[in-house]
């Protein structure tokens, strides 16, 4: 999550509750300001274990944008897990 959302400044990270909160920031190549809250409910790498709240200055981000972020986070988590298993 932290790698995918590295364009947003971190405000709070709690590894015990699984919550990551960011401040406002813009994605590369975009003028839109975003703010995210990520809740990781379970270490399993599926969409049910990941909840993302993504806001823009005008309200909630589109479902499509949230889905893209979710897929990017899950894909990166799978890559990291596979890399660790090879060690």
C-alpha cells in the first residue's frame, strides 16, 4: 500500500489495526488532489481483505479509480510475497 500510494504524504500508519491514512496529494500526471485511508483487515491477498476510501476535494473518487488502486496494491503485495518465498 505504501509503495502504490507513495505520491500521498503519510499522516498515520498503525500496523496493529491495519490502517494507513494519508494527507492530500496529486498522482503523477494528474491535477486532482487525493486523500486515502486504507484498511487491511487480513494478510490474505484478496480484495475482501482490503478496504480503500479515496477522496478528492469534490467528494469520493470514482469506483473505477478506487478499483485501480486496489488492484495495484494487491498486485504489488503478491509480487513481494513471491519474492520473499524465493529467499
